[in-house]
C-alpha cells in the first residue's frame, strides 16, 4: 500500500519532480500524477489517442498547447465543439482576447460590445471579422464541391491558416481529423446557415462524419481517450471506442462531479459500465480546472516520452503548399 509522503520544495525542481511528488501526496494530486502515467502508457502502447476538449479551453491559452499536441504526434483524432473552431480561426487570423475579471460589470461590457467567457474578454468585432474571413472561404469551397463532411471542411480550412499555434492548421498539416458533431452550435453554424440560404445545394453532412469517427478506429487497435471537460465532444469519442470494443486507456479532467449524472461528470469508472472503457483498462479521473491540471500532467508525460524518443519532431513549416485551396483564394483576391 502506498505511503503518504510529505511534499517538500527542492531548488531547481522540474515539473516531472513535482508530479512524482504528487503520486504520494494525497487527494486529487494522486489522480493527476496517475493521469500523466496513463498518457505515457497509451503512447508507449501505440494506442490510437482521441483528444477531446470544449470551446472554452480554446478561448484560453491552451489553444496553442492543443496545436502542439497535434504537431508532436500525441493526438490521432481530435473532437471539439463549434466555439473552439471559430475561436481558433479568430486567433489564427489576428484576433486577440483580453484577460478580464470574473466579477466584471457585464451590463457595461455588453454596452461596450464585449463578451465575457469567465475572465476572458472577446470583442464583438472579432466575430464580425470572423464572418468577413469565412464567407469567401465558403464560396471557394462551394465552387470545389457541394457536399462536405464536417471533418473534410475543417481540413480545408486548416490548410489556409498557416499559424503554427492553430489547432486546425496543425491537424491538417499532420493528417489528424477534427470532428465537430455540433458544428451549428455557434457563430460558424449561423454563417453556414446563411450561406446555405443563398446556395441550397451546399450541404454539411454531419451524419457522414458520424460514420467517419466510428470508422476512425477498429476492434483490433488499442485505444486511448484524453477527455478534457465533457459535452458532445467527449461523448462522441467514447462512443467510437464503445462501438469498437472499448478503450484500454482513459484520462478525464473536469470540474463537474459524478453526482450530477452528466456526461461532464461521468468518471472513467462509470464508463466501464457502458463498455466505453474496458474493465482492465488504465484510467484516471482528475477533478479540477483543466487550464491548471492538463499542462502539469501533459508536461510530465512529454518529458518522459521525449527522453525515450517517442515524440514526433516539431518542424518549422517553411514549405509552400501546392494544390491547396490557398492558391484558389489568392487567385480570387487578385481577380
């Protein structure tokens, strides 16, 4: 049985040292240390890793870290929500979000044209600029073909962004599919709707993409899930594992609790009752703010994986893309 050890600061302590100390500290620190170990195990076992996160995490500075997970070969499949996509595009095209306060005067913010996400502020103008960028892109996609699965659409958009800190860009560059089952649940859905009013034969096929995510893995493959937050993104990933025999590894991080009966609060142990996670799987459920918990666990895992040469090398993207939609957009701008 594990003995509780006192935590002591050491000069020059690394994140790896910190997480190793967490393993015998108690409470959620033990689960956090375990989460790092499970991530290492799923990667070493060549499991197909599903990374899921909700849009509020992309609003934060975790956006660039998620992109890095794609470039380093941690994520094989990404599942997220509509807000995460549009805010990734906003930041990739120059928009900047500001740090505010949780106790801001929200009526005053509304009068100033500012939207609050926790203690992060997003200007209305950012959404208008997003529309100005997106509509010409949709027009070029429509000229290319009329029917798109969501993940196909997102790959084409990702190829246009050319921002190393963009999730969409890194996923497209590294051949990682991004699934967004609720693509209409945000500004991007509204603009897709408006575009379809002008072009009724323009179809975004959500059902086709449901099939794509189910077929993104098999019974024979080992599977791992890193689910940050809950929502539809988490459920689609674990549903894909359920229909393909269950996951061997799972890490959940959330601020929700199991007593809610919600998808966000459902633990890795509860997932075993559904067969989403196998009975003998390695799992960890961490209760806490993902902006704090995930970097700590992930950095510890990255340090171990890097020391064993198991990370994909990050590359500066200096090559020019040929035959992509960007050429068409550039030609359109000149005409």
